[in-house]
């Protein structure tokens, strides 16, 4: 994982986008749980080692790639039905 201002800015951008995408119900649930377990954290995905998960109060609220966090380059997009599980 890379550190530095660009990396920090991408984490902020990812976090803001993930929070904005929450349903009002899911956000209320996270806010309630945040009182008991404050803060957010990033962790490596157990199923997909190239991905990182954003957790808030222990709940998954977003997923991105380590490559994007480290470089800012978006992975190639995959459309519906195009994902090939290898």
C-alpha cells in the first residue's frame, strides 16, 4: 500500500462516494452502530486479494481496488454478463 497525499485523497474520494451511495436505512444503521464502534477502516478482501473493503462500524459500505488507491488508475470496466470467474 502506498502512502502520501494522492493516496489519502483517493481514500477520501472513495469514502465519500461509498457513503453517498448508502440507502437512508443503511446509513441510519451505520450511524447507530458507530456510537458503539466508532470509525471506519479499510481491509483487504478475503475473497478477492486485489480489492479493498471499506468498513464503517463493522459493516461493509464500499469496495474498490488496491490498484486504484495506489495509482488512481481505474481498472477496466466489466459490463453485466461479462465477468468471467476463473
